[in-house]
C-alpha cells in the first residue's frame, strides 16, 4: 500500500465452481504466473439426515478462507471465468448461484476491482475458437505461461488452466487492466 492506495500488481484469475475453484496469480511486473491453487469441496455422504442446504452452506464456508487468503495476499484485479447460465440441471444452477454469491460477498468485503468473462471468451482469447476443447485451451495456456506452476493432476490443473485463461482475457478484453497498464506507462 502506498499513500493509502492499494497497489495493483497482480491479476488474480478465478475459475469459479462449487466442487472445484481454480485460482492463479499473475504478477504484472514480472509477467509470469506465480501461484496456482485449486480449492475443492465434496458432498458429505457420511451423515444420513443431513439436509442438502446445510451441506451446501458448509461447502461454501470451506471455499471462503482459501479464496480470501489469495485475494488478500496478492492485491490486484480479479478476473473471473463465470458461466452465463444455460445449465440443464437445477442442482448445478443452484450450486453455481451459491458459489457466485459467496465470491461476490468476498469481493465486496475486500473491495477489489473485478471483471467477469464467459468460458467462450476465455477459450477464444487463448485459441481463437469459442468452442475449443479443454486440451486445446490447456496447450495454449502452457505455451503462454509454461507448466511449472500448475498442479500435477488433471483435476487440479484443469481449473487452474481456466483461471489462467481468465487472466489473459482480462489483459486482452479488460477495461481495468488497460487503465492499470496506462497508469504505469505515461
């Protein structure tokens, strides 16, 4: 913090999900990804009689701390890949709504600038194709950033890769990044 103003040295990419949320930290000045994590939650199948709503709330609470920790440790613009809807399952739509509300609450509490991108926008910025396969997106992300920071397992890496694509979308499409970049180069 300088003169009471939070320095925006990072773009925090988030691929938001209920079962798994990928987060990557891009250092603007170093022009590289410096951290990648996947926050995972699982349905509790051990307790009979546990209401779905109670279990869903537990899962949201489990997501808050690691997401907030990343956002507080690395001040900057937040770029979120957020589906625009269209899911065929009411359960999936409900879970996504809960995760979105949880993230909105965190962002409101720590006052970070945020921009949202659809999966199609993230795929297009990486590959030129809004309908690109996950493998093609991952290849483009690894070409851009290397693979050292990403998780070793497919389930960890796929969410981190989507979060990295959101970072690139913010750099290519985002208004906030343009302002930040312009303020660094008069």
